[in-house]
């Protein structure tokens, strides 16, 4: 969790008490917001939350990987705590909005943001603004079907992109292969410690299993990207999230596979780039979303 603004120093950072329920999370957000504002009046606050959500009503229908977030009126509850208007947006939308306004997608008219981390999420921007659909849930690219027989994602959907190409999926695949006796340097690691980072380290050292796992995950991601290009014809696709630190292990097979699906002209006109703002993208995007919602243009966002 990071709270801050673009004019007053460093962000205020806290661990999100995700297992303690909405009250604990909103209390922590409010405390961070007051600390970031110091003695200044908070004119408005935006918060990025994993969805599905209803941005207009300020309600979180469900928040994956967070306990107790079912039909929570998050905007109203947080507004009571901080004494100002509050808007909510999808966390991937916040990060994508930051890349659109101040990062790798700056100036794009048609941008698709894909975050590849523990899960896979996304956000779509049309005409330079967020398109969130009738339910506020547009852009959930991680649940694009890839295979009838692929592993399920965290939501239990069999064969979707998140179940194949997320950090969680990569770790699950490697653990299963190691448990089945596949030769690998990962055999010497506690299975609980096998994660995407350790697999990337093994792959960069030439481990055949680790290379295969990343290659297959990258190909699935790339084939999905090729389909997104055909459907959406974006001018920029920005890939963010923690897995971009794996670099070409994931992105080289993804770029190659995208060409197998995408039509040539929309592919050539689409830039596929990595996010420029790193782990600060969500915070920067939430600040920009608050500015968009409540007015005023701080110097750092001009």
C-alpha cells in the first residue's frame, strides 16, 4: 500500500492488511492519507482496488486475494474516515492511467495495459480515457481463454491466461514438474520457496526446465496479445507488473507468438512496450485519477 501526492515528498508506504478484512484496510488507508497530507485539507482521494467493482456506486463487489471484500461500499466508508469525497477505480486501471498520462503510453489514443504479476489484469483506454464498460469490469484480460485443458486461475476458471502465464501459474508449473522428478537446479530448493523470481534466476543460469516454463508462459501471453491486437487495434500495449523484471525470458517468446495471431498491419502499428513507472504506477495513477475526478492539476502531472 502506498499513499501520497505529487507535490509533498515521498509516498507513505504500509503493508496492506489484506487478510484482516475491509475495516483494517480502510483504516490503514485513511491513516496513510492523513500522514501524507500532513496538516493540509484533503480535497479528494482516489483508491485503486482489485475488482470486480462498481466505480460509480463506489462498491467493491469482490476483491481477489483479500479477505471479506464482498459488496463493500468502500468509497462511502473511506470518505467517512478522511472527511472528503472518495472515488474508487480498479488497481490495474490506476496503473494503466499512470502509464497513459506519464509513462510508456503517454499520448496514446488507444492503449491496452496488461499487468503480469501474481495474477494478470488489465485496463483499456479509448480516446485517451478509461473504458470500463457497463459494469466497471472491462479490461480483465487475464481471464481470456487459452486452452480447454489448462490449469485454473485463482478464480477457478480453467484454461485462462492467468492460469498459464501469471507468476502464480509459473511457480505452480515448476513445482509440479519438480515434484514429478524433472531434472532441474530447482530440485535443491524448498518447494515453498519456488516462485517466479527463483525460476527466473534458474532460467538465466541455463536451467532447461525453468527456461521451458517461462517460454511456454510467454507464448501463451503473446498469443493472447495477438488476439487483443486483432480485436482492439491499439496503438500501444503496455506490459507492467512484477514479471516484467524477467525481461526477455517472458517477453521474447511473447512478441514472437503475437505475430502468429495478429494481423500484420495492426501489429506493425502497435507498439508493445514495458511499463516505465514500475511499482509506483498504481500510486501515480490514483493521484492522477483524483485530479481527474476532483479538479486541479498539480505541477507534477502537467
